[in-house]
């Protein structure tokens, strides 16, 4: 973002200096303008992709190792960004020695979902592991909602749905 602003200022400077001078200034200004657009796109691309920072990942890993592990299935909506983030989460759960599986394609009914959602068999009486996991995820900035899914393998099983990035 800062690089984009700097190149924009440099581009304006080149244009102002080049008024009435050599045509090379106009070419340089055009190239700097293209560079500004490229930096802007890179900044936008980075801002729209969720990722676990190293410190966040390490702290989440340590916290998950303290929790009782539950069978976890990770699904993602058909979005490149959601699948990438789901894989990053799966890696953390596997490293924490949770019996986690995934990343599976979410059902069509979930295709429009955004954010994270933890599905349990009975929303009114979720397993203790589900409540602990919800709290742990929220501690590290991963706000997760609770939902119900009746097709889980057994009562204690959990499913973490990674939806599209919220705006």
C-alpha cells in the first residue's frame, strides 16, 4: 500500500517536471503509473486473503494442544481463498495431533456462506470439545459461529466450514 502511494507521488513529480520537456518524461510517468496500479492490485490481493500469521499460528497450535481433541472434518466453499485458508487450518489441527480430515467441498447449500462455522450434531447440547474449540478460535481472532448438521458421523464429531471471506 505504501509502495503504491510512493510510486503515485513519484509519477506526479515526473509529470510536473516533464511538462514541456523531453518526451521521455511522459514515458517514465506512464511506466510509474503502471507500477502504481500493480502495487495497488498486490495490496488489494493481500488484503482479501485470510492467512494465519506465524505468531497467531504458533499460539493457536499451543492452545489446541491443551484442548481435548475431537474428530474434526474441515470443509470449504468453492473459493480458492477459502480452500487455501482451510488447508492452513487443517495443517495446524494435524500438527496439534487432532484427528482432523479435509479439506472437503462444502455442500451447495453452504456455497454462499462467509466466515467460519462450526457444525455440531445438537446445537442445544454441543459436546464440550465444540465449546472449547469455539472459544479457542475466537481468542485468536477467528470468529466462528455454531451451526447444526445432522449428518455428522457421531454425536461428538465436529465440522468446521470455511466460507468466503467476509467484507
